[in-house]
C-alpha cells in the first residue's frame, strides 16, 4: 500500500529533475557541423533507413544559437579548432558534445602537427564514439547513451561545475606541438640495408 493508492486518479509522482531530464533528452537539436568523412555517416541518420526523427532530433540547426548538441564528426585541424570552439561558445546552455569517430576523439591516423589530437583539448566531450567511420547505428547508440546521461544529470550548478572541470582539464593538457615524437621519420636511412636478392 503506497502513497499512489491514497491519491485520487490523475496524479503522477516524480521529481523535477526527472521531468526536466525527460524534456531535455526528448528535444535535442544538433548543430549542422561536419568536418570530414564521419559527417556522411552523421547525415545518414536523417534518412528513412535510420530515422533520427524517432528521438525528436530531425531538425539539424544551421545556427549554433538554436542547437544544444554538437556532433564533432571528423578530424579537427589546428586551423579549424578556433572555429569549433567559437561554435561551441555560441551554443546556449545546457549543451552536449559527441566526439564522432577516432579522428575527432584522438587524432586517429593523423598523428601530426596539423590535426588536434582529440577534440577534448578544446571543448568538453560527453560521449566518445569510436570507429573509422562509425556506422549510423553506432551514432544512434551514442545518442541513446547521451539521453541516459541527460535524463539522470543533476540540475543547476552541478552541471556547470562538471563542464567547467572538464574544460579546465582539457586546457591543462599538453598541446600536440609540445608532445614527444612517437617515431623517427629518418630511422630507415640509418638502418643497414638488406641482402640484394637480384645480385
């Protein structure tokens, strides 16, 4: 015998955080933002085969001021990094970020000076989506995982403090220009030559 049985019909018992979390997760508008080949897979989720409209997300916003989800789809070059940050800063709070693909998450195969080795060096990331490129089903799964985070996220200053801590950690990370090289590009010149099979 619970409290629900004592109340007249038509009452629903829940918390404000649950209601706000449900409303937020059911009304996410992603930003129109693609950087490389992962953007093709991101566009595919809007087709009838995958139908992102099931989640209320069929409207990809052309302006960051009407978007609350940034899907960073593809590699982020050093020249593009300030633009990514500017678009993120123009999005209203609360806002979320999905790092789509291995290039956005860690630089991928582009371990060089021109590519940011992880978009989390410039903006806080909520969901990392692996793959090269990840399939549209994987993006839908990442969106479902993000929905779970949004549904259970605390309101108010806790979310702001978490985003600020993630951003400070990203800013403290070592820039790629100061990282130690992973291999020597000229090592093959100093290596002894093998036996010539044609001689």
